[in-house]
């Protein structure tokens, strides 16, 4: 079985689906001739031509707006936004148009498409190459929000996204784009949305995370001694739809929860997870829910590793929660 | 002024905007200075149908504005004086062409078969509303007529239309996309982004700007320093044309030409239809507050009324008669009466429709939220 990084897994999924479904088209800045600034679309224009792999003018609202029109007409577009930080010119198209098209047209005009975008910090990217906007999209009815943490999931989830009937925000953790490597089966396979993955079973407490933070959590376990508290580590993979069963089952078992994400704390997705647990499993809790998150500041440049949840912060949160 | 010269030291300048292209004079006669070859060959039957649908817009608007004023309808937007921009374009297209409307073009939906019953049910947001009571009045969707769902944010439909046009191109179909917007909507980013993409892709897209002079209270002079809206096409590498927006023949002629260009792979066209918003922006608006005295040109534009002009033209052709007109009025009124009578018998959409069509299948959390709602008595309407 080949060993891929996340970029290669994304590329593989796109290539397979484009071979199978002639309606899949890719568009975005630098995705064609160059194969994307992260190289996720490498070789696709050579194989599928300029009508199916389109270098667009530099305008995110245009990329998403035209992709919506293509989806309405019957294509299955995959729009790449070069960095999630640059998605905001297209925010109106995503939130007011894409997310609402099926609903507002009484089901007559669905617009299934995929928006791929690298997100997250830890790459010395400053404010504008590091943000994690997932909560903004999870807060928008009509969108699905998917975040893989590894190549196997990236391929299987992206293939699901490309066949899903709803718009999918596919956020790729660029910090581990190349660092996260693993065996990826050749050929097609899909991973259903709404199924979290228990990465490590445990009895001591539940750790909820996704994307690049999974790797930081595992480092806390493996190198900082957090494993001694026997955490159960859950990679959510899919924020919308959310696998509430797996989360609540684990919480009922452990009674203790640590949530880790790199987006800022206030109104981050961890707030939703905390509320869910409080609503559905309060009497199982033996300790306060703890969130380890980015600070409520813009994303910093020089001090980014202090901003981001570190193995040390995560270990301390795990230890405090386990001992509470 | 610096008199020095050098190669390349040339400031690019736009020429003045020409007067809008018109075929009919205000009295419905073909203008003497127009080459007869430019007059579209509209059959008697099509001419009557255009007239009938324009009349329908007029009568329907009048009725629903009255219903809004008497408190029976929450909100309405009328097209008074702009009906030619609907039907001139409608006539020039094929049914398979896609229309991305703004909120003031019901005539093109009527032309394509949207019934007054569906139209009326949408306004009342009832159980038979095609969009299931989810949108304010006048936000229609008519899939069978390739009339795409209307949204309130202005201009978002522009890049979408370009995308649909590009998709037709990719899929090897010769459909064109037509997108409507007002002159105020030539200001936001989506207009510029959409035109730019269309130019680069040579997308088979026709941009129809209804320049009616007013964006609520804001006159066109506040929107742009350009010499016309049509000029803006030049910056994006394709033609723009100004046309008399109250002349259905001129609109049909330029749209036919734009559609032929688009189908031939020659790319997009921007049509600036020069007209005037004689009525209020919407039923919530009161132009007497901001459009007083000379600023109010309604009386001048009433003399150029598109319905009267085209009616006179069809009468001069010997096709339209007072008897036919009366038949149309009676038919439209009867259809409208029937639609309004039906409204009285149709209840609100079922509660389950709240969670349908958010996704292709309701997510578990939506089912849970609906169940919570169903367990309680219905909340009373506060309005």
C-alpha cells in the first residue's frame, strides 16, 4: 500500500473522481498550470484539460460565485481557496447563497459542491495564512464542515464530499499537509460524514480534537506523559454533521472532558461541544469541561507557538482534569 | 499642463455615452432614422403575447400593491414602467437559456410559463408556495422555466450566472445565461468580479442592467463616475450597449444580437436598459420623501410608457384591437381572481418543511429540534 501525505491523498481523491465523473471540475487560483501553491492539484490540468481544471482570476467571490452557478447548472465543482484566511471575500456567496440555495428554492435548486481550503497555524504564516474559521461555517445552516487529520481520512472523506448532495467545506490542516503520512489504499473508498474516530481508547478522560491538533494531542500523550491519565482521544473529522453519539458515549464513560482546537476560544467549536455535553451528559461529569484553544487575539506571527495549543498546555489540561 | 511627449504617454479616455438605442418613438411608430433591417421580425402571435405578458405584469402589480396597502399582503415590489426589460429579453431567449433574476422581473417568468397561481402562493408563503413559505414575497423560483431562485443581497447572482454560462460551455451546450440587476448593483464587488470572469472565459452570458435611475433613494449619479454603466464592459474586454429600456423592440433586437454572439463563442455582452422607476422601490418605500420637484421624472417617463408604446405599435400593425385588449384584461383578471380565491383556502406550510431542504436529508440534530417544536403548542404569529 502506498504511503502518502495529505496533499498526495487529496490529489489522489480528486484524480480518481475526475476520471469517474466527467462533471467534476476544479477551479481556483494557481490550481491549473502550477498545480496549486501546495501542489494538491498537481498534474490534474495535464490529465483533464483546461476546461476541467481552471486557473481563475484572483477573486475569491468570483471563484465561489461562479462555482455555485456551475453547480446549479449541473457540474460538480471543487473550488480551491488558496488559504482559508482569504475566504472572506466569498463569505457572502457561501453564507447567503451556497448554504441557502436548496432551502430558499424549495428544493428546486440544490448546489452541491466542495470548497477545499488549507487552514490553521504553525507554519509561520502570521494573521493571514494561519486562521481557523471552521466555527463560522459550522454556524451556517446548509453547509457541511469536514476536517481530516491524516491522509487516509483525507482521501476517504474527500471522495464522500465529491459525491455528497450538499455543499461541503473541506478544511485541510496545512501544518501537517506533508508531515502527516500514512498508508492510503489505492483506488476508491469513502468514509461517511458524521463519524468521529476514536484514535486511542481510554478510561481516564475524553479528549476531543480535529485537524492538526490531533497530532499535538498525540505528542502530549507520547512525549509529555499525558498518556498516564489514560485519555480517550477522539478525532471528530466531521463538525457538521457531528457524531454526538460517539462523543456522549465517551463522556458518559470517562466523566471528564478536554477539548482542543487552535481557533480562538470564544465562540469556537469547543463552545458548542461544551454546551452539547452540558445539555446531554451533565450528570456524568466529574470535572469542569476544559478547553485548550487559541487566544482571543488575531493570530500572531513571532509568538505563534505560544498562541497555539502546545503539548505542554494540553498535558497540563489533561492532568488537571484527570485529578480534579 | 505638461506639454512634453513620450511614446506611451497617452491617457486612455472613454468617449461620451451615446443616447440609448431605440426603435420605437414615444408614439409607437418605428423611428424614421432607424434602418428597418434592425427591427426584429416578431410574428403577430409573438407580438400579442409580449403585449399580453407586459399587460399582465401591469395588472398584477396594481392588484398586489392594493392588497399590500389594505394590509392583506406583507410586502410587494412593482415594475411600473420597466416591463419592457422583462419581455424584450424574454422574447429573444430560448426556454433552455438560464435566467438569474433580480427582484423586479416577473414578466420573464410569466413568459416562461410561471402561473399566477404559483406567483400568488409565493407572495403569501402558503403551503402551495413553490418555495414553501421560506422567502419574503417576490423572491420567486421557477425551475421549469430556468428562472433561478431570487435572493435579496444584490449582485450575488452575477457571478453565479457567469458560472452557469461557463458550465454550459464546458458541457458543450449552447445555452446562454442572462442576469438582471439594477444600476445600483453595478457598484458592489460581485458585479466587477462577475464581468471580469465572464470576459476572461468568453462566457455565454448576457448582463442586463435595468438602469432605472434610483437605488431606493440613491440616484444613479451617486453610484458611478463612469459615463454610463455600459462603458464598464469595456474594462472587462467585451461590448456594452445602451438601449431604451422602455422599447421592447429595441431590447429584443439587442438581446437577440447578444445571444447570437454568446452562442457563437464570442463571449458576453453588457446591456444597459435605460428606464425609470416610476413607483416606489418597494411597498416599504416612500419616494415622496426623497424625490421631489424636478427630481421626480415620473411624468416625463409616463409619456414613454413601454406598455402604451408597444400597444400603439401593435395597433398600427393592425394586430392589436381594443377587443383583444379587453379579452386579455378579462383573462388576466380572472386568472388572478382564481389565484386569490385559492389563497383563502390554502393554509401555511407544514412544520416539517422547516427542516426540509436545509440539506438533501435532514441531519439528526434537525429532526431532534423539530421534535421539540412539535411537542409544544404552535406559537401565535406576532404580525
